[in-house]
């Protein structure tokens, strides 16, 4: 592809000249400079008639960190504190204290970790909106989220209200934790998740070997294909994250046996890494959580002023990609069905990125939320880290206030670079 550069080149040069004036938001005067410049960038960008296709993505469980709200509270207290109060009000306890003070083993518990990550992601988005004039509907062509991150993506795209989405995440997390305890009580054993890292050329045969070993394979039908298997025997592919990484979910001893089988008979030695997860997400053990979600999604909004309205708004403002199908949701009914089934179905993250990159020609990717896992997975597939003017796009992440300037400037400098098909 041959990028075409419009008169935006002069604007990008101007931004580079003044980049040294950007300051990290650690004091009120510095915040004012950064906010004013960021808003100016977005106004300039919106004036363009064409821009590269852009996706905004949100992280899933595992990126939680004690104190992850602190830099945002310190940099933008007037905007952050009302959101934090709303978070605590929705969940019914001081979740913000657990996020800020820990301990880590408490924050990592699924009923705390999932709402904490989702809430932090939206808090960052709200700060971008209020302090910098960032609008997802103007800046993005698609949104998506990794597993849990799908709920933040749906908020950013206008399908769910923040309070409703946070409530759904809380109840989803509680149902998932309860399903794990039930399996442990009834069947015994230890349950969790293990990442399998392999060379890309072995990934297809590795997935086939796993399917043969476990005896059921169809994506999107786990609830039917595995429901006759006792939990102690269940191992499934929870995530297909990239061209060289998948995640297995289920009974840990069964996973160890499977990995040993693969190493013995497949001709290669994939690396296995136990994840910090207290539940086997995206496995048939999570089927009770699907029923909980189906019931909640059939209900109405809890948001003041929307009482009695459907919890899902359709259509949204930006297409959002489903973890289950790796394609945008096509109807309100499908969104509700797939969002509920997402508790147990495989997260097709790699397929989602390939769809956006290869079919939809997305060239700019912006991660919003804690951690860099999502940015790294996206960058691994599309071959970019940060702004890449050769391809006319880039992969960025906003996890800390100090990163806002880089991302907004990167978006500005690539705003008028388009691909010539």
C-alpha cells in the first residue's frame, strides 16, 4: 500500500515542533497546558474529511493493579472523584478502596477484579471525554474489548450505560466465582487457566491436537458440546489471543495431562504459563453465569431517567465487535445473546484483530484501560508499536495520564494519512 499524505503534513510538523511544550499532568498549571493542547489537536483532527480507520479497545481480567486509579485521581481530581463515587454506589461497597489500597490478593478475586478493571477503563475514557473533548463516535470506526473488556467497549459505543454495564459486570463476576466454588465442592480438584505459547507454524496443529484430546471442539457451542462431561474432565480453549498464544481453561491436572500429551505426540514443546486466575473462565463450568446474564439482559435500565427502558440501546454510535463471532453485533437480540454466552465461549481475539486489520483496513488502534496486554497482542498481529507512518497508523495505549500527549499527537499526525487501495 502507498500512503497518501495531505496538507496535514504541515500540521504534523507544527505539532512536532511544539511537542517539547507538552508536560506531564502533575500540577494544575501543567494540566491546563496539556488539556488545552489536547483539545486543540482534536479540533484540528475532526476538521479533516478523511482519516485512517481507527479501533478503540479495552482490556480484560489480569491487568488489575493496586493503586491503578491513583495517577488519574491526582491529575484530574475534579473529574475522577464523582466517577469514583458512582462506582462505589453502583457496586454497593467501597470498591475504590480495594483498588487503591488492596491488598493484591483481595483485588485479584474475580468479584473485585472484573468491576475494578471495567470501571477504571471507563474512568479513563470519561477523563479523555471531559478534559480533552475526546469522542468515541468521532474518533473510532470500531470498538472491541478482550473478554471482560467487551462491557467497556459497549459503553464507549453507546449500547450500554456505564452504571448498567458495571452492574452487569459485578453480577457476572459473582456468578462466575459461584460456579467455580460449586464445581470444587461437588467434584473436587483445582481449576484455573494456563496460557500456551507456541511458534506460529505449530499453532494450527496444536489446536487440532487439543480438540482431539478433549473430544469436543466447535467454537460457539461449548454449552452443548461439553455439558455431558463432568467438570473434573473439562479442558477447553478459552482464548485464541494471537498467532502464537492460546489459553486453556478447566481442571488444572487435566490441563497438565493435555500439555504432556501434546509434547509427546505433536513433535514440539509449547511453553505453558499458569495465569493468575481463580476461575476457569470461558469454559462450560461457567454455564450458570450465562443464565444470570440472560436474565439481567432481558431487564430494564437501572439508570435514573431511563427506568423502564431496555437495558441495551440499539443501535449504538459505533460498531462493536463480539468476542464470540469476531464480527460486529448485528442486532439487539444478537448482542444480548452473545454477551451472555461470552461467559463460556472462546474469546476469538486473534480473529477479531485479523477481521479489523485485513477486512476493515483498520490502521490505528487505541487501547484505553489498565495494563499493556491488549496493546501488545494487537501490535503483535498488525506489526506496529506506537506510530508507524509507513503504514499510516499505529498502536497506542492510554494507561496513565503521562501517555495522553503521545497518543493525541500520534492520532493527529496520522489523521490525514490514507491508504491507496
